[in-house]
């Protein structure tokens, strides 16, 4: 079983539509209990294919991608003008960037092995992602134009994925699959200074750094079911913030740090986007469709 099959449970996210363009189409709203401070991009099967949508604070829903291939894991650029995502448009999976209306897609990785789940650095100069191009899944960093790809976890034990930049751009959080557990680590952007944050016999994964740098959200099945947690940046004081009968995953902080969006799965084909405050209060649905909605990403402040 490959790395993505083991850790990707919901399969994708993508994009953003800051300015509506020819590739975008509106559908009716509102969605769920809409009351958002910022727009949320997510991917969905509601079109019959894995496509990217944006839910705006007024409840308007915009479809951004319409390609017949899979497009996933959107990540807005810090200026909100573009987004990075991964896609099967070339047969394997590659990291692409495009304009915020879906136009001008460019393949940054162009490699025969799989590349997935990009995360743009806060200054917009680099993109982190994970790839198995050297035989194992590792965290890689490249320039935002695709230049100078560098393996920053080369030689470390296990397989590594789901990079998340710290707000100052100095460090990257990620998770590592080991023999009996998946744990969260932090490393300097140049590959030095490895620090382990969690170490329990469970799946702790897909970290997301709060905008003020004080907390990391992550998902864990340490109680027997996948729930959302937050912890301090040294790994201390882990506490659940979304833990009910459903499967909670793929946390994304709002730009002001007041909310965490996430995927809430009732089944493999029934998932919606929810938001919750970092203390666990205020949980509510923001999409409510019979199709699969997952992998949220907030529009950045501009």
C-alpha cells in the first residue's frame, strides 16, 4: 500500500477563486450554516468529478476547476492571486499552480513519480510538498517557480508527508509514518534541527500551524477514532477540539486564527466542511451536500 493510501483518507483539496473568471461557474446557495469571515476553498464530488469549489461568506458557491482529471489539495498563494494544487492531469500526480480563476495552469514538478499536497511559504517564495521520487515519501521544498527542488527529510527514519510552514517561514511541521505509529515532527526549512512533537502509539498527522505561531492543530485516532486536536508548538498540552461520532480530519486555520475549518466524514462518500473555534466551541457546518466535500483552505488576508 502506498503512502497516500495510508494517510490521505479524504483525497484532496484545492484552489481558490479570488476574481471570477471564465473557468468559474456559480451555483446556488447558501450552503450549510453559512456565516464565514473569509472564503473557503474545498474539493467536492458534487459535479460528479473531483473539482474545486469556493464558498464565499455570503453563501455563494463557485466551481473553479472543471478538468476531467483529479485536482486536489488547494493552497492559496499568500497574495491570493494564485493557488498551488496537485492533480492527475499528466497521468501521475504533479504540483501545479494557476491563477485564482483557474486559468494558466503550470506544472512545477514535472516528474514521473508522484508529487502531492503543496504548502506555500508565508513569503510566497517557496512551496513545500511530499514526493516519493527518491523511493520513499519525503518532504521537499522548491522555489515557487519549480526551481531548486530539495529533499529536506532525506535519510530520516520513516516516510514523511503533509508539510505545513510555520508563520515565520523558518520551520516546517509534518508527519512521519513509523512502524507502530504516525508522529508529528518539526524541522528547519533547510533540513536541520529535527524535533519530535508527538510520540504515542496512534496516528497523529496532518499538522496545521496557527497564524500566530502559538499552536498546531492536527488529527489523531489516539482514542480509537479520528478527531481534531490542538497542542502547543512544543507538543505539550494536546487536547481535542472536535470529537464526536464522525471522522474529523484536515484542519485549516482561518487567517485571523479565530476558526479552524475541517472535513467531517460520516462515511466514505458523505463528508462536509465544518468550522470550530480553537477552544472547541462554536462548531457548525458550512456545507451541506450529499456529495463528498473535503480539504478546506481559507482565502488569505490581502
